[in-house]
C-alpha cells in the first residue's frame, strides 16, 4: 500500500462524518482569478503547511494568518492551505481564517474524492481546489471537475507523468500542476517539470505550474525556464525566517515572457 493509498483510505472514512453545509455568514474579501494573474505574469503560489508525511513536523506553531499576510504583501499569486488533518496537521478552519484575511486567490489543498469536500472548501472561502489525477478514477475526476466548475471554482489538476497529463488536457484543465514529488514514493526531482514541459500544450492556453521541492531562487529559475508560469512552494516558505523575501526573490528571477 502506497502512502497515497493510505491517505485516500483515511479520507474515505473521514468524509463519512462530514455534515451537510449550513448557510454560512462568513464574509470573504473578493478575490481575483489565479488564471488571469498567471496569464499575465509568473507567480508564486505560497503554501501554509504545518507538517507532511514525508517531512514530519515543518512548523506546527505558525500563526497562519500572519504567515498568509506576509505571503500576500510579498506579492504571492495565491495562497494554498493544506486542510488535511491526519497527515498534514491542517484544517478547514485554517482555510477559512486565511480566506477571511487575504484578497488573493486561495487554494484548498486536500485529497478531493467527494463533492462534499468541494462544498466545504467553497464554504470556507476557497476560490481554487486541487484535483490529483493519481488519486482518482477517470470518471470521478471528470465528475468532480464538472462539479467544481459549476461552482465557479478554479481547478488545479495535478499530474506526475505523461499519461496523467494527457488526462488533464482531455479534461479541459487550464491550470495543470506537475508535482515534482511522487506521492507514491516521495521521490522528488525538478526534472519531472522539465520532462513534462517538453510536450506541454502551451499554445492552447494551458498554464503550467511546477509543484514541490523548490528550495532556492535557482530552483525557481530552473522551472520558470522550463515554461512554468507558476510555482507552488510550501516547506521552503514555512521554514524561512523571511518568507516575503523568498517570494520577492523568486518573482524577480522569473523569466519574462
Ligand atoms: O513543501 P513543498 O515541497 O514546497 O511542496 C508544496 C506542495 O507542492 C505540496 O505540498 C503538494 C503538492 N501536491 C500535493 C498534494 C497533496 C498534498 C500536498 C501537496
């Protein structure tokens, strides 16, 4: 059993206890679309990540609202919030707090297998959800994609190889994320982005995002150089004493198209 199988098995149990959505009185600042941002300029999707199965605790005591504001002030294109509790020590309340505090797009980072999770994400203020191709059957992927689209959410479709990328393209995904980390083995290589960028359909308006394992300005430059319009960064920012400076440096190093 891979770690991904294990996470999905836990998720299937957890969602049984999710209740139907009540009318919410939460107020969220208006947020632009990530797709529009990344069509015009390269960007950094900055992540709130307390812990992970591959790295253990990263920064569990973080003040997530203060952290999110640092990301926003530095010019982050979007903020990603891990909401999985069991493996990443996140929560849907983390997402809600961040979405209330910032005016940049907010990504609900979780292992989506059911529509109720999409409802919850939207209710907690997310404007983007993640769908991981490796975690879903084709029919489930299509159904969840359609469901999220109908809610006006943006959808980041995550892939790890050519076959998954072909599926994402067939689905009509505009935001396609190449995860440099294999969720089955935890192996990380930025070469994943370089490899998949070779046949990426840039000319059909798709946006390539390079996810995971980016630690330095040079790493950022490397994947931007491969054609990525966005990078998704968690650990490096959570461990940094100055995440704002990290983001600014990465943006500066971005290849101007
Ligand atoms: O902390 P990193 O290596 O910078 O990675 C961030 C992000 O890409 C990673 O958290 C991630 C990418 N896809 C996921 C799917 C589920 C959970 C987490 C992820």
